[in-house]
C-alpha cells in the first residue's frame, strides 16, 4: 500500500493519550458523528477496518469511530493540498476541541498535516518535491525542528540513467510524515515502531459508504479510470542491485 493517509481526529486533549484508553467504538454513536460530519450525504454502513489499515480507505468509503473524548474519520476526501481550506463545517465541529489532519501519499512523496485548537488553525504544512512548499502556516512544532535544521536529510536512490541531483527539500516528506503521525496521533504506519507507540491494528473502525448527492457519479468515475488505465503502457519493474542502484527487470 505504501505510506498513504487521509485522517481527521477530533479530541478533547492530546490524541495519543486518548487513543491509548479506547475500547470498542459504539456504532450508534459513530453513526451520529457521521451524520454530523457528512450533512445531507448518503451514508450506508459497510465492512469496517483496523486503524492500521484504515487510514487510507478506498474511494467513496470512510472508516470512523467515536468514543467519549476522541473521534476518528479516515477518508480520501481530506487529502487536500491546502489544509487551511478544510471545509468550514468540519473545522466548526472541533469547537472547544483539538482537530488534527494528517495526509500523505507515497506515489508523489506528498505530506500535509494541520492542527486546530478550538477552531483556530495553529499549524499547517503541505509539501512535495515536485510542488515544493505548498502551504506553511504557523511555527514548526517540536517534532519538525530537526528536519528543518537539516539533521534528517533525504536519502534518495537515483533512477537508472539519471544523474543524482540534490533533493529539492531539506528532508523527505514521508519521513516527516511518519514523525508527525507519531507525535500528533500516537502511532506510525510504516516507520519503525517505538515502545510507546499505539498498536493501530488493535483499534477497530466502523465502515461507511459515503456519497455526496451533488458530486460526480462513482460509476462514471470508475469507467473513466478504466479508460485511462487502458491507454497506459506495461509497468516497468525495478529491483535493488548489490551496489544500491536500481536495475530494471524484464516484465513478466
């Protein structure tokens, strides 16, 4: 799957502390939360997931859980380039609470995260090597500082037949993304777990099919995607050579 997240967490305090205390999430309570956060949308219950796998649900699906003091929604729709532009009603739902957004995508090395306190944005960062720094609002949080100081440089293996060029950012976004996930949410997706990390695979989420009645038709979107994939050539497969370089393999 790679490092991919689309995650919102509403909390009455520090998210890691609260998630360490949760048990099974009440379904009626979670359904009530979904109706608040998706007003007017078509919502239908479906199979759920674990938080460890559910941070990047299939398109059109949301995984969610509501407990006293902390609520989670995983949905690709929150993977936005400008976290400060999160729909106002989602921010308004965090009145008197902390709201954390975490989103990253390994295909393009993109990371975005943001923190609101009582509806006020205190930190937002979005960046990728291709787009550079897309949004940078507020002071860096403590876990970010070694990265901006140059203490966590990106270790990149160049593609075959390409000259190695300096990485366009002082660190790899996905490295910072894992650190942000740990600091803000208490767990990691692909980084090396630490003793205090939460076991995200031990937290169950309910599943929901969600559709904006005013949005595009999912069947039409799927047909367009299939049409696009038919125009693409065969995949190119690489393996790591003994010297650390990438070597292209013959396709099967």
